[in-house]
C-alpha cells in the first residue's frame, strides 16, 4: 500500500505556496476525491491567508531595510559633521590642550608630532555609484585629519573646501554630471598642515 508523503517540512514559504496550489489544482474536479476534507475552498483560503501574511512580512522587511539605510546615512552624516568640527577645533585652537578640552573634545594620547606631515601621496579618484558622486582614496598616514578640496578650474583657483576626514578616503557628491572635477588632499597634525597632494582630474558620473 502506497503512503502519502508531502515532504513540506523543508520548504520555504514560496515553495510551500506553490506546492499547495499544485495540489489544489490537481484535486479540483478530480473524480477520485469527491469530498476533500478539508474542502478545497478551505484550502484555498489557507493559501490566500499565508500569501497575504507573507506579502505583509516582506513589505515590513523592505520598510525596515529602508529605515536602516536612513539611520546609517544619518549616522554617517553626524560622524562627518563631528570630524569636520574636530578639524575646525584643531585649527582654531592651534593645538592648545586647554582650548581643545574646553570644546568638550579629547586629545590623543602619546607623543605629539613635532614635524609637519609630508604631502599626501597615492591619491586616487573614481566615479561613485550615484550621479555627481566621486570617491577619493589615498595612502594612509598617522595624522590628525585630512583636508579635501575640489575645483573645476585649477588655473582660476576656485577651490572648494570639503569637510575634513580622519580616514584616508571620502565620498563627495553634488557635482554636475559630465563635468571635470579636480581634487587634492593635505594632511594635518599637531605640528601643522602639510603640502597639498598632486591634483587629480576626473569626470563626474
């Protein structure tokens, strides 16, 4: 005697719904099974209930992912803002300990460098994922922060200053797509500000 086997314990929701629909279709008007229990109408309701619940669940996941993305962007914006503010405090205080502490900020432990940082090397500029976005990266250095500038015409000297960063990379946006953008970076430590890196030109996507 043959024994029915559903093998549904390992199915995901989509596979379970598909198998249930296949069974319902196969049993509809099937002369071998004239009085299904539960009825095929009830099975259809169960299928619809699961499909609706699964759709609601997937929509919720999308909403959560969107909120996570917004939270991450807000976190990054605050971090960038604080880094820029730290760069301002570093410059405005002249490295004076008391002034830095009065801003509610801490100072790095260890020996303070007495040498102005060398020029940044290894600057690379690549198109970002979004229109008008450029990604900058350069060789890592042990400094307090990096200053970043861009312009559309180095000969005119129309350099724009961007928020300082503490890591050897940053993403800049808001450039006109198709425009040529020149970028340069310099390092800052307690001893002063280093020379600008070589200027790199890139077409904004």
